[in-house]
């Protein structure tokens, strides 16, 4: 293992050659889903596996600080014990985050205002390693002196990293932005899909410090390509409409806007909906309608069970949905009413970060649908985590 903190920090778990890790994830998935596959007539040999870059892939990181003999360190908790391990490097992070880590420590050690009562630090960077947000979180009120010091720190980081650096100071009921953000608390990422082919799809996507964003941008590119490729085969012309639940800032919505005539994208978090609106504007996507509704509310609204003020001005009847895409949190859909609603669509795309809940939800969905494609994506090498995308079609 390349990392000196392996076994002490609670992050990585697998100390195996990368090919062996993929093999074992594939085997485990085939075993767990074998009876579901056979009852649905899907051959597990058709399960596709998508590898990640092995190191330098993670665009988000969260650390605590740990002070020992007047020296400040990044820290991670050990999985079993409630013990903080000092971290000096982390090779799974994007190169710009790895480069920024010792510079952050240097800045804190050199300045008492920045160092006092700081207890955590989050990083968010873009795939190109050209832009980074460093969030410093405090147990104290931040004042103008802190802001000036943070500005100096940002200028130093900017030069040392040869990249755009921003600092966010957070404390109770307080958030101070230090940097020239293009959009509130966001980094700008250039997505290059199908880079080696004629159907290149390049666009810009904003990722926000406080909202969900895909942690491994290399795997995210592969996930988007997988979904676009298979949906384009089902929908060669943009004549159909798609409903999306759990859309976040529009990672899938923006990528799929060329495949569909219209997309209705729903999500529970208000700031994620604003982020999606910003991403639509940035990419001139006029065929996406974002609405803040949770998954159950979406089902209730579209089934005509109740009217929502949040849907005022939106003519639901103008949509003719054929496809639904869902990307729920780890708990899955886990609601029979929503699963039955999903069964009304010809195509279901299920993006899952937890095979266990995916398996549970699929038990219902395969009663009406056949599995066409099943992709396993290695979002987090060196851990047991498995990300799956399943595309189902009505029987
Ligand atoms: C795994 S993220 C996926 C986001 C997006 N598809 C992406 O790729 O970035 C799950 C999203 O579901 C949202 N969410 C969580 N519970 C929800 C619910 N009950 N109804 C709707 N959205 C929900 C979260 O806010 C989050 O944005």
C-alpha cells in the first residue's frame, strides 16, 4: 500500500493489487445479485465493470485538526476506535488537494488568528486540479482581522499552487467567502465526455462546497457516458421526456439534456435546485424544469393526488414521460408507493451508492421490468464501496 497511514486512518480498507480489488468487487456483486439476475433472465456475464484511476481521484475531503506539542495536524478517525490519527499525506486525493495540505498547515502554524479554535477543514477541487476551495471551520466568531489573514493565506496558496484558490471561513451562523468565486461557494469543472470519439461532449459544471457532488470525477465521467450511451440507444431522437428524482445540482440532468425533449428534475434541497439553475444557465439548457420536491412529493404531484404551490406556473400535463432516472442516497428508495410509481415508466435508470438497498428496491422493480444493463463503477478504490447503475425496461 502506497499510504503510510493505511490501517491507522479509517479511510482505505483494501490492501490488494488494484485488479484484485476490482475482481473481488465484481465477484461479490455477482453473488449478491445472482438469484435476482436469474429470476430476471439477466446474465451476470453482462455485468460491466468500470475502473477508476487508482490514486489521486478524490475531489472532496473532510479532515479534523489535531494538536500535539503545539503542532497542528490533519486528523482522521480510526474505524474501530475513537482515536484520531494525524495525517500528513493522502494519496487518494486529487493532486491539488495533496499539494495544498502542507501549505494549509504551514499557514495555520504561522498565524495565531487563523489557527485559534479551528477544528476542521474541508477541501473541494475540480478534476483539472486548477481550482480549490479550502473551508476552515471554527469554534469562534470570525472578524475582519480573520478575514484579512485569510485573504493573505489565499494569496499565498494561489501563488504556491499556481491555481485558483478560495477560502471559506465557517463558524456558528457565519460563513465568510474569501476568493473570486464565479458562483457562490463553487468550483468550476470542465467535463469532457467521450473525449476520444467523434461524439465529444464538453461542458462546464459547478460543484458547490455545501452540496452533494460526485466524489470521484473520473468515475463520474464514466457513469455519465454509460447512461448517455445506453439511453441514446433507446432514444435516438430527443422526442421523449425524462423525469429525474434526487437530481442534486444536475449532474445527470445537464449531461442528458441533449437526449430528451424535456426533463423535469426534482430534489429536496433548495440550494441544490439553485445550483442546477446556475448549471442550466451556464450551459444554455432550456429544456430542464427544476422543482424542489422530495421523491414522495414528486409521486404525489404527478399522480394528481395533491397540488403543490412549488409547481405553480408549471404545466405538468405538457410532459410525456417515458424514462425516469433516480439517484437516491444510501437508504435507497425504500418506499413502496414510490417504487410502484417508478414502475409506470418504460425505462428506469437507477444509480445506486449502496448495493444492499439497490437489491431490495430491484425486488419490486423487476416484477414489471427487465434488466438491460448493469454497470459496476469503482467510485472509491481501496474501500469496499461499490457504485452501480442499472437500466431497466418495461416487460
Ligand atoms: C446521491 S445524491 C445524487 C445527486 C446527483 N444525482 C448527482 O449525481 O450529483 C442524492 C441527492 O438526493 C437528495 N435527496 C435526499 N433525500 C431525498 C428525498 N427524499 N427526495 C428527494 N431528494 C432527496 C440529496 O439532497 C442529494 O442531492
